[in-house]
C-alpha cells in the first residue's frame, strides 16, 4: 500500500466529499476514487459507505483512520525534514558547454545523472565555444564539455576525458549531390560557396586550416546557428560544412550528407581542473561519466551501423564514438 494513498484516505475521511478532497490534494476526482478502491481491494473491506449524496466511514474505515493519520504525519515530517536539510547545504555541480549538447548526447547523460543522484543540483550553462575554458580557469564551472581539434596542445592544468570523436561533413542540396564523389576530397569545395557557423565555434578555424593545407582559400559566409546553414542548402545557394553529429541531427528532406575524406578530427572532451583532491560530488560525477561512456560506446556504434546498412547515411569514422578513459582523482 502506498503511503500517498493513506494520506488521500485521511483527506477524504475528513472532508466526506470526493470533489473537495481531490481539489485539496491537487489530483483528479477519478484518480482519488481509483486509489481508494485499490486500498479497499487490498484490505478486502470497504472503507466508506457510499450513497448518492454523501460518503461516510465504514467500521473498517474508522478503525484504520487513527493509524493512517499517524503514518501520514510521520511521512510528511520525514520528507519535510529531508527537504529542509538539502536546502540548507545543497550539493551543486556547474557544467558549461555549447548549444550542441543535445547532438552529442550530453543532455541525456546529465538527465540520467540527476535521476541517480537527485540530491546533487546540476546547473548547466550554455556558452560560446571560445569562452568555455575561461569559465573553468575562473572556477565559474566545475566541468566543461568542449570540442578540441586533434593535435591541439592540452592545457597542463586540466584533465581531459574523451567523450566523442567528430569529423567534418558537407551538407548539400539533393539536386546537386550527384556532382560530388562520396566521400569527397576537400579540394572539391575550392570553388564552392561555403556556409559555416561563426568563429565562436570550433569548426570554422579547423576547416580553413584544412583547406590551406590543400592549397586553397575557401569562400566562407559566417552565419549564426545551424538553421541559417540549412536554409542556404535548401535554397541551393551554398554548401554547409558542419560537425557530423550536428549535421545528422539537423538534416532534413532535400539535403544529403557527404563525408570529407581525411577530415581533421574534433575530440569532444569533458574537461576539469587538476586539483589535489575533489569533493565527493565531483568524484561521483566522474565515476558516472565513465560508466555512461562505456554504455554509450556500444550503443552509438550499433546504431550507426544499422542506419548505414538501412539508409546509407554518414556514420562515424572507424575508431570514433564515445571513448572511455580511466578517471584518476585523489
């Protein structure tokens, strides 16, 4: 028997009216009726004597009422005390990332952590890519999720836990897709009108450097957000260069994704400052992320292969996906 149902029984006994009791309990009258009937079925006796105009306690209901009141009051007291204690000194973790969190599966990880560790409050900050590390250094965030170009030197003051490997893809209008090999060489884009997110994101500088390595300067129009890139593609006025996960999540009818051969990689990492010791909540989050990564690695690989077999869409390059790392913290 659920304690909440006992509290509902007490309320109904005190009001003698289903409608009034349901309103005070903030539930529907039908739900209240179902809960009372479930109690009666479980106990094997009627708790109320019902007439067309009113209800009153049966003999069994009168016997149950004193104990039900006591249990309900004890339950409310325990829950209230717990909430007050948690409100006095809430454990808090601050996480910062870009708006691409959804595409990377980061929001799913955060939601699951909150379900497992409900007493720890998570504050999530969405910021531009180019300011994330400063939030960490200023200790305005405990963790950042950030895309870091392959080969970029790591800050020695920070730990980096691999979460996902990304590559660049081209989103083209379906009517123009036949003009390009699949996968394409980046030199195929030498004369193209390219639409990319502005330089506050990681991919534009990465793409420009890649083009220069192949002896050409790309014609890039900087836009704010993936929506503007997709509008350009659907109008067939240009090609969008995007990170794979973002492109796959944003792709719509009338567009095609073409991988770019030998694309530079972007490592999406969970980053945090090196310290001599960490609070328990930080260690719990690190342990959770390790477990989550191990679970998601297989899931991503399987889903990617199934979609490739069925639809022929772009999948993660060999060796990509969620990478796991041993978490070492004193």
